[in-house]
């Protein structure tokens, strides 16, 4: 029963690895579609960041100006995030480069406000690690969008494709290795049993 379960598990791992490899190869040639998906993912991040900022405003003990800036950041992030999610799905002829630049500007603004909020809240009981993480992530993505606006989709899809191919091949090789070890173990077990039976 255990042997049957192991064989079934290894077969599923091999099939899943093959599917991941095929998907990785397929994605390597889907640049335009991936740019749309990437922009939608950025939009979801912006919308989530905006909602999180809106909900956390009540907890933050900020000054009037800083609170207003955080509110503006939250509303802009939410609005632009929804646009970035909807536009790639609804429109075909859109300048992705311009949209990426707009998102990059918003990410820089969002990072600055996050760092400012973290600075003002550093002496309070509120954990600022989330604000710092959001600020750093926003800043890194913004820099990448500014430096590689046209290549960002191609770079990410190739990287993602390579990761999927490597993962798929790794699963296939792992399944093959485990199957080989299991076969050797079964052979040795049979030989050992045969020796025991032959003894007088």
C-alpha cells in the first residue's frame, strides 16, 4: 500500500513538474499579456495599500497635515489601483509605458508618506515595520519602473518563466531520483529475504 502511494505521489509530482515546465516555456513568449497581468497586480497592491492606509488612519496619532497627506495618499492609491486593475482588462490600445510611469510616481509618493508616518510613529506603541516594508517595496518597484519601463514586463516574465522551468525540472529530477532509490531499496529487500529463506 505504501509502495502504491509512493508511486502515485511520484507520478503526480512528475506530471506537475512537466506542467510547470511547459507553463514556464509558454510564459517566455507571452510578453504583452504578462504586462497586462503585471499592471493589474500593481493595481491590486496599490488598492490594498490605499485601503490599509484608510483603515489605519484612526489608529495613527498623526498631526493634521500628515494625516491629510496620508489620506490623500490612500485615496490616490485606491483610485489609481482600481484604474490599473480595470484598464488592462478592458482596453486594448493603451500606452502601458505612460501608465507605468504614473504608477511609479504614485509609488514614490506612497513610499515618502509611509516613511514619514513611520518616522512620526517611531516612539508610539504602534508597530512601524509594516509601514517601512511598504515604503521600501514601493520605492524599489518605482525605481525599476522608472529605469526599465519598457523592459520590465519582458524581464519579469523571463525571470518568472525561468523559475517555473527550474522548479518543474527540479520536481521531475527529484521524482526520478526517489523512484530510483526506492527501486534499489526494493531490490535489496527482496535479495535479503531470499537469503533468509535459503538458510537451513
